[in-house]
C-alpha cells in the first residue's frame, strides 16, 4: 500500500527494560512462513506469525508501508505499553488509523527485541477517499487488509519496507539487517518464506538495484522504488518511471503515463524491466489480466504525483524472490523457477567493465 503519515513521536524511555537477556545476537538468521489468505472477493493477502509480548498474532504482510499496527482489543496491557504520544497513518486505499504509540517486545521467528507500534484506537477514511473500505463496516467486524468485508482480514499489519519512520521499522527493530520476501505463488501448496538476516550464500545470486534517492525522505512505500519501464512487447509502447513492488496491492497501476487512459487489453503480452542506472538488470514477462500474474492493469491520472509512476503490486513477487538491504539502500531480485501459471523472469548480465 502506498502510505501517507502524520505523526507525533517521542522515544519510549521504558524500552531498555523490555530487552530479553536470552535474545539471539542481531545478526542471527531467522525464517517464518508466509501464508496466502484469499478473501471472499478473490483478493490475495499474505500473513506471517508474530508475537507481541505474550500474544501470538497472524499479521498482514505489507512491503508498501512502514510499522506494526494492531487493532484494539487484541493485546493485553502487559503486552505493550503506551508512551502517551499519538500516531495517524493512512494507506492508498484510503483507510486511516489513529492510535497511541506503544512499545512491546516483538518476536518474529527467533529474533525478539523491543519495538514501537501503533495501538489503533479508531479507523476512518482520508479526505481523498471518503468511501474507503474502512467506512463499510463497524470496528467489531473490521479486519486490516480485509477490503471492507465483514469478519475478514487481520488483527494487525506489519509494514516491512525500508523507510525510517516514527513507528519503527519492525524488522530492523528486532535486529534484521536485511530480509528476503519469497511469496507463495497462486496454487502453490507450501507457504512462502520471510528470511531475516540471510547468509551470503543465500543472497549471492541476486541482481542488486539502487532504490531511488529522490524518495529517500518518504515514510511510505515509494521509499523503496527502483527505476523501471512497463512495455507492450508487441507494439513496443512503453512508460518509464519509479517502480514500487507492494505485497499489499493486487494489480498493476500506471499513473501519469504517456499512454493515455485506456489500458492494454487483457491477454496483452507485456514486460516490466527494472534498471540499475541506465542498465537493464531484471525483466518480468507477464500477461495482462491474469489473476495468476496479479496483472489487472489500469492507467490513471494522479494530480498529487509528479511524473509517471508504476505501482507494480504483487506481480513481481510471483516472478522474483525480493531482497531488501537497508544498509546498502538496495533491492535485490532473483528469478524464481519457471512454472506454467507464473510470470517469467530473467536477469540481464552486466556488460564487461
């Protein structure tokens, strides 16, 4: 999800008291399963198991936002403590949460450490999207990433992009210096994986792309954008700009592009090419309009965004395993094995230097 944040924040003075003496070292590796959840309207969502204090939660995994946010009534007072400050956070779909900033011990796999989080008090819609999914149902029937469907969605959302923000990046907070997102593909019987602190051997085959410095101060999804182009492989029509990959956003959106407002028809063969500077490094080949490719395509105008942008959503994760490296400010891509119903992926070799 593309996110917008307005927040007041003071560091929690009680955080050091929550540290666990038996916590693994910060560089320890850890792995948890990523499970697919299909809503009743067919929307694909993804969840990982986490623990806050003593409470185990299945949290919606969102690479397009920052921070852990938890619905009211989920945690006991002993699981997380509010520091008295407040946070307001909204998503591209229009849902806005307001709540208290809290601190609690977050555990993912074998990694555990104090982390800030939003203890949600209320949900609402932004002014720009007044009829957002959150407006359709009362809080007691509301689930995060539930598309406004009663009783569907999650009790928490964990935003794992690389931006620094008032609500701390939860993976960095527990000692993850880098991580790999391997989503389960549609129809896959086994879960995917979130790999924290992958080894050098696990990351050696990834093409590394720099995230764009123009979005370095962003506190939402665009922080992790890389340069790329979406191309019609038949007539070579294309649009180029920052590309955001986002596990919380099914479908592909081109905004402010030079191709008009009528998207290419379903069945069009297309490519998403991602760049390291002027050098193409990774290519996803997909078919427009296939649910298995998460490739429903729209061309839109966004007045508050300057220039073209490509919101690639889920689709690249079905073609690549994706590595996040905050220290190096890089996204890494590794093609996944070929499968009949999945988009194809390939890397482009760097020229000899």
